[in-house]
C-alpha cells in the first residue's frame, strides 16, 4: 500500500508535469504567432501572412464610389492575431489536401492550372477543405493545439484586405487593371488594359501591404459569416446566426473581394455580397485562415 510520502511525491511530479505542459503550450502558442504584420509562415505547403490583433473601421464612408447600403461603417476590434493565406486556395492545393471533386469540371474557359484558384466549390465544400487541412497539419505537428484552419470571418477578411489602409482598396482609391484581375471599368479612373476573362494564377498581381495577393479580384471568396444587412461591429464579430431569409426562403453566407468577371467597383475592400452556401460558381473560391480556437 503506498505511503503518504509516496502519494505526495506522485502529486508533486504530476504538478510539475502539468506546469511543464502548460509552459510548453504557452511557448508553442507564442512561437506560432507572427513577429510583425505580414510575417510569412508556410504550413502544409501553403503560405500564410500574419495579421496582428488590432482595431479598424469596417465598411465604407458615404462618399466612397460604388458604396452600397449594407456597407455602413462600424468599429471592430480583433483581440487575437491570425494567419491569412497569402493566396486563394489553388487547384493543386485542393487536390493535394482535400481531393474531393468540384461541383462541375474545371475548364480553361474559367481558368485551369495547378496555380489557378479553385472554383465550383460551395461553402460546404470549402468548410470540408478547412477540416481536412486542420487534421493533416495537426498530424504533421505543424499546427499547435488551440489553432485550426477556418474560413475567415467577414471582419477578419476585410481587416486583412485593408492591411492598415482606409482607402477604397489596399492600393488607394483607384484600382488599375495592373493591380487586380477584374472585368469592365477600372475603379475611379484607374488605368485600363486588356482583361484576362478568366481566373488567373496565384501571385500574378502585386500583394497588399501585408503580403496577401488577390484580395481584390480574381475570385470572390467565401467568408464564415451568415449574411446580415448590417455589418457586424464590436469585439471579434463572428455571425453564426442566420440573417434575413432570401426571397425563396433560403439563407446566404457572405462573399468578398470581387472577381474576374466583375468591374473594378466590385473589388473594393468594403464590397460584400451574399450567396447560398449550398451553391457554387465559376467565379467564387476561397482562402483559408489559421485562427486560435
């Protein structure tokens, strides 16, 4: 039968082990954060840029060209930093990490190639990719406990897109053809040129100040939030309650960023549209974020 001394020794060892485990977890979490905005980390062959915690004004001012009624400005505080994928999820990343078939075949008409972003994927399919990424990265020891791969919230998306800017886009109030993949007129008299007419390869256009490519144009990107007519403000907004139904009774998630078949006015940082999560399109894709959960 164990003596009182044996029990106390065992409890002491357990306490030390627990303390060490707690320190290890804290150290691991600390190591996993970025040293500065735009710091780069690669996980499972996907490049991510660090977006530090901070405050920003979400939405657009009344004077902004193309402003819509659902862009009324709100103050947002994000208390935890996160890693945002530097590019939209590509066709090769989709096959390597998830491998599920898309809703329709990918074709050259809409963009085809390993480095071209994936499309014809619903919100539901994008969420499945995030789950597969999380499981794969955790098995490899690349993603610490307490972190997961998710679609960004609408607030995280706009914060990362703006990257500290307050203008209509991360490149200013104009958007030139050379800045992003879009169709139709450039924004606010930006310089013009031939449009690609399809999705183009990742990193074909310059990055924003935090090293993120194609936050404007190329493909619309799924966000985690349900669509509401008013922007979510406050601290760490994450709209997981459905908003008003569509005319047919369905509900929509948010999509952001503009696409290759939209004019420059749709590529503004504040532009937000809705889309039913079960549907997919030739101009909607997604990018992932690594977030503390």
